[in-house]
């Protein structure tokens, strides 16, 4: 048993990227793999009582920083994202919004997206641009998780 990654891709990730005008397989696989690595699509609140929420495990500080220091200077993108939600609580109740926020968080990175079919590069990109140096993400361990998303 478990989550069907093909349905997550079709029902949450693709619609989120379509709203943002970011329909490409590299972004799709990265966002799908990020949720798989962050929560396995099993829990909506960080284990151990931490601050992260939603399948993509975004913290409120990150959510709010995206709105304050990135989207504020990109009104068109902010409007598109706002059509999906715009509030931290929606990371739990609106998975399409949460998937879009994941993609927007990656948009802040200056490095180009890794290849759509390179699980090792996606796991490394996740560690460097979504997680933190002190975060729990392990690119070596997460390769298989990103490969699972690529294969879905």
C-alpha cells in the first residue's frame, strides 16, 4: 500500500505547475520527488512536532519569506500563486498550492534545474536548494526516492 505517485503527479503537481506556467518534466520530477523525500506523502505535519507542514514539509518562515522577499517583486507570479491560496495553512489543506510553493521555492535558486531523468542530480539539488546544509536530507539515500518519482 501507499500513495500512488502517478496520481500525485497528475492531480497535484501538474496542475500546480500549469498555473505557474512551469510545465516541464524536470520541474515536475523535482517537485514530485521533493514531496516523496520530505514526507513520502504520508504525513502533513513534521514528525516530532517541528514547524514544517504539508506533503512538501515547508516551514512557515520559508513560506512567508517567499511571499515577502520573492513574490513581492514578481506580481504576476504572486497573482498566479495567490489564485491557489496564499496562506501557510493551505500547505496542509490545498496540495496543489503546496506543490506550487515547492516549485516557487526552487525558482529562487540561480542554478538551473537538473535533468528530468537524473535522480542523483535531483537529490543533490533538493539538498542544496530546498533543504539546508544542517537539514536531514541525504542525497545518497534520496537517490532511490527521486528515481521512484522519475519512474512514476
